[in-house]
C-alpha cells in the first residue's frame, strides 16, 4: 500500500492512500475507454477492443497489454530506437531535475515557449505529442484539450504519470514507436514532436505516421536539437557521451523528408541555434 507522510503539528502521521489509488485506477480505465474509438493496431490498422485489462485486435486477436493504465504497443525494437529507449529508461528518474538545472545554468528556463508558440491549438482540440517524455510541455498547453502522448520509453511515461498524478490534467499515455502510431487516420487536430527524431530508426516513416493521424488542415510541428547541442553538451557529458559517439553530431533538420504535397513547409533555428523547428500543414 502506498503511504503518504504528512508532517502536522510536529507529528508524523501516515495515511493510507488505497482509496485514492483505487480512484486513480478507475480514472485510468475510463480514460482508456474514452480513447478506444481512436485506437488501432499499429501494424494492421484494424480497430481494437477491450479484452479484460488489455486491448485486442478485432480481426487477428493480437493482444496488446495495458500496464498501470499505459497500453504497450512496443514489440521488437531495433536500431537507434532500441539504443535510445535504453538510455531514456535509465535516466528517466532524474531527467526533469537535470533538465531544469541545465537550462537554469544556461539562462534559458522558459526555452520551451519558443517552439510551443508554433502550435495551433483551439479550445477542446484533440492533441497528440509524439515523444511526450515526462510531460514537460503540457504546462504550455490549454487546460481544456484532449491530450494524447506516446513515447518509446516506459520509464519516461511512468515519470509523466507521477508528475501529473496530483494534477487536474488526465492525458492518455501510450508506449509506442513514432514509426508505428496506434491511432486511426485523421484522429487529431494538432500533432507535434519535440526531441528524438534525430535518432529515430526510420525518420521518413515517423513523419508519414504523424501526417496519417493528423486531420486535413493540421499544422504539424517537429523540433529537435542541432549539431551544436550534440557536440557541445552530449558528447562532453559523462552520463550521455557513451550514447553519442563521434559522428552522431551530424544531425540535421529533416525538411527534405517532408512529402512534396505538404503545404507551408518552413524550418528555422531557435533557442540560440540549439534547436531547429520544422513545421508544415497537411492539405
């Protein structure tokens, strides 16, 4: 049983949280039911149905487990995806603190606003963030949206859950790869991705998947770090440099991978050249 410690009048009191945990579990179940009409098998595109505490492909019977409210759509991970899944699972517990300290030292505590302002999100919109991480971008979004987040790292998703447990926000979270999004065509009013595409196993497919799940007219925003960050920060940091060997700094904005039919294709560097911001509109 989870125990909450409260200091009151100099006495330490322990209160069982079992009732709170049961309520949170019910909320997760309701959240999954609400999301179900938008979900599909990422490989076959067949719709899914609830099967006990899991999800099942209605045509093939394939089961996708649900762990602590998070549907798991990751199967066999290979290439760079496996490498960085392992990295982010390892650093997830201290990720938020390390990032806050880093940007405080660099004098950019509110750097996220530079790219979050690119999003076009209206009241009540259904929004997807690919590579949601620990949920740090949510505070820049309106409160009245229907938010979906997917990430390859279960460790980061669990940290996101903990970050938001006492919040009024109740995002729908999924473990999956950007190249295999488990959502139906044109399910979202806004789609964005921050951090990760530089080292995706298949960047072309990831971009096509974001386009697939976006509604016609949607502005899609993709943000990641430039060569400057990889070279000056990651390759010098003792905790990350083993994952960024020489040559990995040769990252670039994938503007050339955007399909020709997309509209308003733009790219620019932001945050003093540390990030690039790529945006385009689905016809």
